[in-house]
C-alpha cells in the first residue's frame, strides 16, 4: 500500500471516528431531553395494560393522569432520527376528495384518539414509508394527504374507528369524514391464505383500491399487507358494507377474510367508492332539520338528546370534551348504493365453508362453556330430520309419552325438545329450546281446549291464576292469551365470537282443561306475522345485545370482552333485562316496523342514551345499569364518550339491508327466520294398522325381505317403521303399532314391500298399499290390503306410451289407446297464434281409489281458436293465456272434466293436488296480482276451481296462502304444508296449510310463506332450482340446474331437505350424502331439466332434453354411482307426474285436434 493510500485510509478512519462521536453525543442529548417523554409513554403503556387486565376504574385513574390527552404521535416521536424506518402502526390517509386545507382531523376509536398530520408538514414520514411499501410508492403524492405515526390498536381483535374534525368548538358541532374497520396485521395472513384457495396462482383479483390508483393486482401476502397502510374512500366503503347483517365479524381472521375476499371483490364496491368521492357525499354533518337527513353528506349526524334537559348530550370527560354527541344516519342515496351489495354479500358469506360450521354433532348441553372451535363462524347449519323412525332399534322406537310435538326435528334455526312425564293425572313437561341463529327470541305458551282453534284467555285457566303452571312465574311480559316463559339467546356465536350457549330448560304443568299446548318462539323474522304481541322481546334483545353491545365494545377496542359480558350480565339476567329494555324503549319504537331504518336507528340511539346517562351520573334501571357498567368497565368513561358516535354502527349497517326491497331474496338469517316458530304439543295414542296380503297371492311377496310402513299425519312429521319379512313369507303379519302418535286431523298409512338389492342401484319394490285418509283419533281400525307389482324397476325398465287425451265427435275428452306417442317438442313447437301452445306450467295427479275417482290437473299457456273457450279473466281480447283443466284418470275421461274459469294473462299459474285422495287440499296459484301471489282452493268432490281475483268474482275469492316469489314448482307436503321453489331467487318457501281461508288483504299478513335457503353450493343452499318433489317420508328433493359458467362449474344435482329447510342426508352412497349429481346429463353439455317426480318406493324421475332429445331417467336414493338406473328416450313431454302405482302422466307439447 502506497503512502497516499495509507493517508487516505487514515483520513477515512478519522472521519468515521468523528461521525461516531457526533452520533453518540446526539443520542445522549435525545436521551436527556426525552426523559419526561419516556415517562409519559410508559404511563400510557401501563394504562393500556391495566385496561386489558380489567382493573377497576379507580385503580386505573391513579396511574393515568392524562387519560383525556390526544395521542399526537408525531409530537411524541419528535426526537427520533428521520433516517430511521417509519414507526409501526403508521397510517396514511387520502382525503384529497375533501376540502382539508384548514381542518384538523382526529382518528378516534378502540379507546384512543390520534391527531392527523398533513404529509406536506412532514413529508419525510411518507418518504421513509415508501422505502419498504411498494403500494405507497405507486400512489401519486397528491393522493396521500395525511398520516398518523405509531398507532397502537388491539392486536387480537377488530376495532371501529372514525375520522372527525371540529366545525364550531364553542357550539360543540363537528363533522364525521368516515368510519374505518381496523384489522390486526396478523389477520392479513389468514385472508391471503383464503385468497389463494380461490386463486391458487398468479395475480389475485384486482381490488378496488388498486384499481382506483392504477396499480397492478396483489400477488403476495405482503402486497395485501401494504394496502392496509392507506385509509381512503375504499376503506370507508368497506366499513359501510361490512357493517351489514351477517357480515360484521369480531373475529380478526374471519373479518379480514370477509373484507379482503368478499367485500373487496364485490362489483358494487366500486360504485359506492365513486359515490363517496363526490362532493355531495362528503363528510356527515349535524342535521339541519330535526328528524330529517341532510341533502348532502354520506350521512347525517343526529344529536343524542338528553331527555331530562331536552339538549344534546355533551362529551364531558373524553379527548373531545365539549363536542355534541351524535349518531350517524346514512343518506338515502348511500343506502341505495350499498343496499344491493350488502344483500348479495350476505349470501356469498353464507356460502363460504371457511366462515361456517356443521353443528349437527356439536350441540352443547346446558352448562357447557363457549366452544372455541367455532371461532370465526358466521353461520352454522345442522342436518334435517324428515321422519320419526320407530323401527326396531330406531332412534325413537318403543313406548312414548302421553304428549308429543306434531312437528319433530329441527326447524330452520330452532329446535324444541320436550320430555313429558305424568304427575298423577297431570302431564309435567320439561322443555329444552335450542336457538341456532344469531338472534334472541321470546318464548311463550298458549293453551287450547281439545278441538278448539281459539287460545284460552290466561285469566280463565284456574292453574294460571293459582300460579301452578310454571313455578315462580313472573307475569310482567304475559299477554292476554300468551304466557311468557323466557328469553332465548343464541347458542353458538355472536358476530363470529363463541359464546356461552343460550339455552332454555324449563318445565311446566299442563292445565286439566287443555288439549294442546302451543310453544311460540318469536323475534325478528319474515313471513306470516300471527303473534305480534310476542315479538318485542326478541327484537329488542337482538338489536341491543347482538348488534349494539358488540359495536360498543368494538368501538372502544374491547371486542374480546363480549363473551364475558354475555356470561356475566346478559345470560343470567336476560328476562329482567328484556323487561327494562322494553319499558325504556317502547315509545321510541312505537310505529316503527322492523323493516324500516328507523327501528334500528331507534335502538342504536337508545343504547347510546343508556351509556351517556351512565357516564353523566344519571340513574338507570338496575339491569341496564349493570349492562352499561360492564361495557364501560372494559374501558374508561372518557374513552366511551369519545367512541360513542360509532356505538350504533352495526345497527346502522343493518339498516342498509332492511332498506332493500328484496331482502327476502338473501340468505340473511333474520329474513329466513319466521316471526314466530310454532310448535304444538298434543296428546297421543297408539296407532295399530293391520296389513293383509294381495288377494291374488297366498302369501306376502315371495322375494320381499323387508317392508316399510309410513304414517303421514296432518301438519305432523311422518312416522316410519321398517320391519323384516319372515322367511318364507307368511300369509299373515302381526299388526304394526306406532307408539305415541300425535292425535288430531287425518292420517294416511302406507306400506311398501321391498327386496334388498344385490347392488345399490337396483332397489326393487314388490308390493304396496294405503289406507287413504282416515281420522287420526284412534277410533278406527285401519287396515291395508296390498297389491303386488309385476314390473319392478331395474336396469332394463323402459316406459312405453299407453294412451293420450283426445276429443270425440261430441267434443268430450277421451283416453285414446290407439293414438301414437307424441312427437312434438320444443324443437318443432309452433307458438304465438290462435290454436297454438306456448308454455307448459305443471301437471299433478290425485290417486283414484275404490271410492274416489282419480284426477289429473294441468296448466298450460295457449290461445284458443274459439274466443268463447278460455276467455280472458276480467275481459280482453284473444291472447296467449295461462289456462287450467281437470280430467278423470279412469276410463271415462270426461267424467269430472272441468276447465278453469278463465285464462290468466299473467304467466306462472301452478296447480297441485293431494296425491292421496284429499277432496279439498288441492290448490292453484292465482297470478292475477303478481305482487300478492295467492293460493286458491280446488275441490275435487265434485271438481271446482275457486275463481281468480282477476275475474272479479262476487263474493271475492278467499286465499289459502300467499307466496313471496313466483314459483317454478308448487308442491303439497304430506305434513300439511305448501312448498315452492324459485329459480330466479334460489329459494324455497314453505307455508302451513291453514284450517280456514282468509280474505286477500288479511292473507298477505297472516298467511305469508316463509322463505328458506338461498343461493350457494354448500348443503342447505341451492343454485338455480328448476324442479322439486316430495318423497314418501317427507323429504323435499330439489333439482338444481347449477351454474356451468361458475369457477369452478356447479353441476346439476338433486339435493334433499327437510320441511325446515335443513339439508338432509338422503343419498347414503354418494360422496356428499345430501346430493346426487346428474353427471349423465351434464349442464356443461347443454342439458336442460324440465321436471322431477318421485314415486312411493323412493325412485326419482327426472325429465330432461338436449338438442331435441328428450329423456326420462330414473334414480334411486341408495345408488352408489351417478348414472340413472334406467332411461327412456324419445320421451317428448314438458312436465311429468307419477301416481301411487308408478303410472307416469305427462303434459306434452301437442294440441288436441278438434
């Protein structure tokens, strides 16, 4: 090394030494100057730790003198070197859409308040951040306006924050720019993993935030994490949408997944983002006209009025002391922008397997703790039950109680489990009620005398006045006819947080004069509203606890404490708490329907008033005081006052959905729940049925090895026994006895003799029979004589054309045995002129017996060549009209033939008969008013159609029910319910058939069908249902077209449900026992499905077509593969019906020649 080189080396070393000395000196200076600052920081840390550990408020105040101070992070970090990396928790803001130059913003929430700094005042913070954040580097400087350094939020929970600025500090007015949902950084990893399950490789879907700034889609977890550093209108829009029902999660992982992979991928998020950028939807400001939303701003700040002074509550103890307390209300345009998206997102979340759980095997017992395995679950489901199995060794075999429920098994979201014992002559009922959905219910009892449909007035029941029905009963919430039992809370989770199971385990004595005890469970719901006086308990508790308390804790950064509040305050004192809530809020809720934004706003306002009254030292009733104290105890009074404006955020989010006209089309739980669950507990008897062999055989079927007997009860769950046939088959069998069958109405008992197949795809039905409808009162001696079948269904089965309708010379309908099989189908159908047919709605059959004729009813759309035939209902010229007809299935087709009273211009008429010879339980859908789809009666003894309302009958026709959606199939369930499906809405509806009809205007309130299911592919949801049928055991089968264009494609399939809309395991040999995929007729190849039917032995008939090829396929529930057992081609028909003896009736495409 030369001399100059050594000299240069020494010079360099010397410079380094001097620089090191300067750095050390600067460090010492900072340490000396920052001593006071360090003490303040340590105090804050102790304060936060104390809050998390739940110290009492007076203990906390000892060590935190500066509780109300703004956490001005930039000032606290003034001594830091600008060469260091950006502080953890630094957040940037894009407020370029606001006039921000002269505003001072504060970010408040999770128990903290931070003052924002303009980027132009400290540009080096953004420069440091951009070194490590490529997302921020890609955004123009003009689009990053403010920052906060070093925020510290709960790393284990979700927090709500809001951005505000003062307008007039003297008057206490201020404005709210936006609300944000703060997710812990650790949750981003879960969201990324879920995103990669949807998009395994390559770029992820382009988020609206990246799209707005022209940045390429995210590819890595770090890309997603970097986006979280910027709060802008995208974050505001996400907070608005994720506040909706069934979307807001307190669990960090599921919250991040919902926001990243559901909300950010919704097509309407961009619409809302663009709206929020416009000046007319700027910050929410104080209302200018009392009770009205402002014409501008994304929302209006409604003052929270202190009822004792008539003036707005003031923030007295918080950082924002002096500000008026407000609660935001959305601008109607924002509701419009966001409403459809919230409804759609709720459905997609319900179809996400990672956000829910099958709880069939997870039903807790009383006293069990919260189940941590359910953390993050936004929905739960359980398997359905369609019949009571009394087979030897069955789940409910043997002797039974003196009383039983008519409907046994889970409903959609509820199950009632009574146990009945005799105490002398008095039945003693012990009852457990399980609530699967995230809402509260009020449970009541009604009492009926035997044979009466009118509930007894409680004051007329001696046992009620004596106080012996329920020991220690408090009558405060009783009505004139309904006896309050208890508040019932959710069983599994609230907003994805596992909670102490909400059970009711109560007991009561049945009064001596009572024949039926009706168990009611009421709350927020949809459908028929027949018990309005029982609703308020469930409504108020759901709003204030599930959506109000959760948001309050989330706003103060204590969301994890919700389960503690539930365990210590809500569950033990729910009944008393409900009474106090109702008393306090009754006036503010009066006149506000559940499906109005005002209802939810009133509850949010009510909860906020309770909290502010508490912090102001005003008196509250005992249990409300305890609840508010638990909320405030999770933080401080100062912090709760600062966070008060967003306490009602989730309630506000619900108002987005209830403002949507098509709420019932979603999978939102409150829309799928009935207003009131109704369960009748009735007295029972043992039903004995004698079974006789076929008169043409000396024994029961020679090849049969077992027989199944089914008792179908009016408005009740079927009872089933499967028994072995002694070998060799005998000439007689012992009577079959069903134990403890609910008494009342009618019953039909049927039997099927079967042979166990050598393979699961070749089940063989060898004989069957039925009693027909008989009184279900124990007075008769029902007997069945079976008829053996000569043609079992197997792989060689083919259906052959036998006969079709024609007109004789006198214009009478006849069955022609010589007419050829139909050849017309959609490929060569002529439609549109007089004498043509254009559509084919439904066909249905009523089984003939020795005493009652059989009938087939059918509906088609066509135009008659004779204007006097099939005139338009209400008048009008010739047109393509929906028309009905009824035809005898016997040799004399004309006997009992009847055409509908007129043709309906509104398409969609459906017709459905009771298969097993019920003379009056037959109905059609009247499409006269498409906003009120009424069900009208069809009588078959003799045949007659009740006139549609469009024909203006006098007197007006009565309604037996009202559907919410235009159906694609209309069925009569043997348990006494209407069942329909809607392809457009991916829904099923059910409605109990009433004992009496009502005028149309009353029916829309009291006979409205209950929506169930929703769009999706998991068990319990459906995609594009096209046909449906009811199995002999009451299982509802739905044929779904699926979606061949989805990613991945959704195949066509048949899915099984119970009457409650719960998925049922019906296909035991399939990979998923809930469904049978139709792989032989794949929707991706273009196959279209026309109809489905099921016969008594359980064989499923599916009619489909492709390019002019029409095919009837037969499937068995027990088959192991997915190919049909048998297929019949050239089966040119539009609709099918199968009778008790496997005869197939078709509605074909031909016009009857005249």
